[in-house]
C-alpha cells in the first residue's frame, strides 16, 4: 500500500503547480495533501534531487485489490 500512496503522491506533485510549499532550513519543501484514494499524507520534497518522502499518513482511504503477479 505504501508504494501505491507514493506513486499517487508523486503523480499529484508532478501535476500540480498550485501547491504552496513550506521550505524548511534544509531547503526541502514540506506539505500535506489529501489524495484521491482518501488518504491524507504529509511529505518532504527535494526538487533538486527529484525525490519525495512520505512522512505520515492518515484517513479512511481505500484501494481496490489487484491480483499479485507470479
């Protein structure tokens, strides 16, 4: 599930120019988003390294079950 949330978060961040991030003293951007899956996630974004880290999640989210590949 964590992988799905990270993919959804990354997609949302790459598609959104309307975010108003808060920069901490290390230059990372911190923020909170409610994803379409229903989860609210806090994140740290480093645009110079093109990386995002999920810090916390909460909510009554849901995902549909997918078959596990062999």
